[in-house]
C-alpha cells in the first residue's frame, strides 16, 4: 500500500478509536489533545505569539496560505524592538553584535534558513528567499547578508539603546549563564494550518543573550528548531538550542507522531530524551506540535513555558505541561 493511501486509511480508522500504524494501538477517545482538534489553527511560542498569531490567522481567514501566514506572523515579533530575543532589538552576543537565526518550511517539504545574519531586521523573509530563489537550504554570515542586500533588504543597526545598555551592564561581570524562561519569551516558533489543510512553520531568534560570537543555535536548523511534514504535522522548539540540536527535537516529534503518538505525547517524549542525558537544572526547552488534523501539544522541561493558540475564533495564552513540576 502506498504511504499516502495508508495515511488516508489510518485517518478513517482513527475515528473509530482503533489501530494506527501497523502495530501501535492508540485509544483516541482518551487522548485529551485530540478533543481540541480543529482547523484552521495557528500556534506559537511565548507571549509574543498572540500578536504574531493574529496576523497569521488574518491571512488564513482571508484565504491565504499557511506559508504566507507563518512568515507574516513571525515578522511581527522580529520587527518589535521590545522583544529582546528575536530580530530588531534582540540582545547581542558577548562582543555586542546582534546575530540572527531563522528558518521556514512549507507544505511541499521545501525549506530555507539563514544563520549568523547581521543587520537585517526580518531574517525569516531572507530565509524564504533562500528557499524560493536559490538551490540551497541555508546561507550564513556575510554570504547571507550579501544575498539579502542583493534581494533588496535594507541594512540596519539592530542594536537598540536598551539592548546596548543591558549588554554594558552584563560586561561588568561577563558571566555566561542561560536564564530559564528569560522574561517569558525567547525564540518564536509558529506553526499554522490553512483552510486547505496545508501546514507550514517558521522559527526565528536572536539566540542566547551574550553567546560566543559566531554561535548558532537550533532555530535555523531544519529538524531541530522547526520541522513540517504535511502528511503528519509540524513541531517547533524554544529554549537552549544546544539541547534541541543534540536530539533533533522537532524532527523527532514529527517522526513520533508518524509512529502513532499524539502531539502532546510526542512533545513529552522529546523532552524526556533531553532530561535522560543532560544536566537540565538551569536549562529550559519547550516544544510545540500540531498534527494534520489540527490537534496540538506542548511540553517543556521546567514550568513557565507558555504558548499562544489561535483556534476556533479565540487567540489565547496557555501554560504548557512540564517535566519538572513547580
Ligand atoms: N533557541 C534559540 C537558541 O538557542 O538560539
């Protein structure tokens, strides 16, 4: 049986609370996240997700596609100087440079990314250009900047006065210590399903504050910071990128859903892979996932990770479940 036919057959069977996959038994009546299913849906990390979701869902409501929606949604966060972990206004590395990472993936499996990009306010749109106008998936550093300028993006100073002052305060001690749930925001990862049922995702960040110059995190890595398979679902990550990269968290979640887990179970399992191996006391990682039917899940290492969900006409914040209980 072809995979597409198999998936269609599985979808029919799920309504009867029976078998999915060859030997994975799932009781769909008892999976809480499946009761939340519905389309279209936009879901994104942290408080800044509410404004991003609103813009993304407007595009979908007006008949736009998920790819346009995810790009426009995260551009809101990138452009906001008050959001000090993404785009313009992001906190710099230890040498005072704002360096940005982003990736985007569509429902056909195409994807694009930029890493260590400086001076461009909306790296997600450069990532989309990499996807659509080059034979490559990722451009980095000066090459990414040259490409952006060639495509008409404007070169700007992304270091705001507020971010520069915080960096100067940090220089006094110069202690590197990732902070769990920094100011209740971090990377924005955003996943959407449009009216046709197509899924896309976007992920963008200025990375860890005071990182070593040249450090690149999980956010531009397809499969780590974000991953979409239109036949299965999508996932995205926030938090300490090194832990996400070591376990290729977003790809893992989508593959676990392919094997029969629901989005919540898959996010939890991806966190368990981290805590089984890593010192996680001062490290936060949070995952979001959606499946093809618009069911969602969220799970983090520590309490405090929250997400914005636009579903059924409401755009509201929710707290994720976590491995460490408060
Ligand atoms: N998750 C963002 C980063 O580690 O850069």
